[in-house]
C-alpha cells in the first residue's frame, strides 16, 4: 500500500469537514419543514462545531452577535447566510425541483 492509495481528502481534513458541513446544511434546507428559523439554527450549530469565534471573526462580527443572529428568533438576512456559509467553506447552490407542480 502506498500514499497513492489515499488520494481522497483526509477523513478529518478541512475538505472532509467542509463536505460534512455542506451535506448537513443541504439535508436541512431540503426538508419540508425547513424555514428561516430552522435553517438559522442549523447554521448556528455548524458554526459552533466549526469554531464560532473564527466564523464570527470572518464575518466581521462578535461571537455573541453571531449567536443572536443565528438563534432563530430574529430575521435571517441573506447577506448573513452568504457570509456564514463562506466562513464555513461551503456555498449555496440552486437546483430545479423535480416534478414541480404547475
């Protein structure tokens, strides 16, 4: 066995963690019960697991402000979503819904 056998991202490496965060958020946003508050709380959970101090700093805000912004009790602004997802190393994607009713 050689190093060439392990060409994928490290199990606990930054790419693997980013992929896990992206998958977690993608599953949440696709749920029928997903709304602004539940998605905000999912972002908060991922930010806390990733290190909320670093995420808040990357967004240019304090940690407590970040927690209040993502706790699901205040309106979640789209620019905040973009800032947090970028700080987490993930991006949003838009897809057509299968069998969209007309």
